[in-house]
C-alpha cells in the first residue's frame, strides 16, 4: 500500500484524511506518528503560503512526499476574520471552544442574512527536489447563533449548511467529506495523484 505523510497535528484533519485517502488505497501518517519532527511556524499571510511552508519543511526533514493542509473560516461580517488566524483566534493555545465563543460574541446582534461565511482549504504537495503543487477548495455556509452537533472539529458546530439544514457538526463524516472545503481540494488532488505518486495508485 502507498503511504503519504500529512504534515498536521490536528486529529480532526487526520481522521478526515485517513478516509479521504483510503479511497485511493493510500495509507496516511501524520505528525502525530512522528512526534520528534519540529513544529513549523505558520508565518505566511495566506492559506497557500502556510500550506507550502508546512509541506516543504516536513518534506525536507523526512525526504519523503508530504502533504500539508492549511485551512480556516472566513466570515463576511468580520471582514474575512478569523481567516489564516482561525486556529489561534482566541490566543496562541489552540482552543476550538474559545475560538467559537469569540466568533459568537463578535457576531452578537448580526442578523442571519449577514452571517455568511466560508471554509477554505489549501493542500500543498511537496517532494524533495520537485516543485510544490497546491490545490484548494471552499465551502459556503452561515454562522449560527449557538453550537449544534458533536461531529467534526473546529468551527463545525457553528457552521450552518443550508443544503442539509444542519450544521457541519451534525453531518456524518462521509457527508462532510462529500461537500467540505477539504473534500473539494482532495477531489482536485485525486486527479493529480497518479502523476504525483508515480502512477502506482489505482
Ligand atoms: O473542516 C473544518 N471544520 C471546522 N473547522 C475547521 C475545518 N478546517 C479548518 N478548520 C479550522 C480549525 C482551525 O481553527 C483552523 C485550521 O488551522 P490550521 O493551521 O490549518 O490547522 P491546525 O493548526 O489545527 O493544524 P495543523 O496546522 O497542524 O495542520 O481552521
Ligand atoms: Mg496550524
């Protein structure tokens, strides 16, 4: 079986990638399997810059094919915040609950029609000695006024999906993957995988 390293320490992402890559017969490892690898500072100003930073740093460390995901939530009424700062919106210690509460407080009193938002995901594929490739996906929704649902991770409990009449955290994992920003980026990556993996995938 083929194997890729995903340069993430986020367990929610790791789970989603395991199932997204299983469809291609590819096994996923993450930085949770390589605890000695260094933390990569996300110093970029865009999802793309940060995804490339993470993927190239870990590809250089391991000498292997590495994929990194940089993603986040962009809320129109907050001029696109939290954006690339989504993970550390309420402080350097990543805390999903505190991030959600900060967003809900900032949107207090904002009417439903003005609570539009989207998730973005950029995947960067880095291989030592080769040019890094990126793909992206996004997913439209609205920010609820309270949390609903227990699946997924991050901002999922406050991200309303009009098509499902549910929050992202109320979707089944397969449903989320079929419509999410990460699933969308992964579809584009899937088309490139035979070339990237040297034609070894089915
Ligand atoms: O599907 C999602 N559902 C809900 N929330 C999400 C999703 N996708 C990204 N998000 C949020 C979580 C985190 O607040 C930020 C990602 O930040 P981001 O730096 O890419 O990831 P991270 O620091 O958690 O892990 P790592 O950098 O090790 O991959 O956006
Ligand atoms: Mg991060």
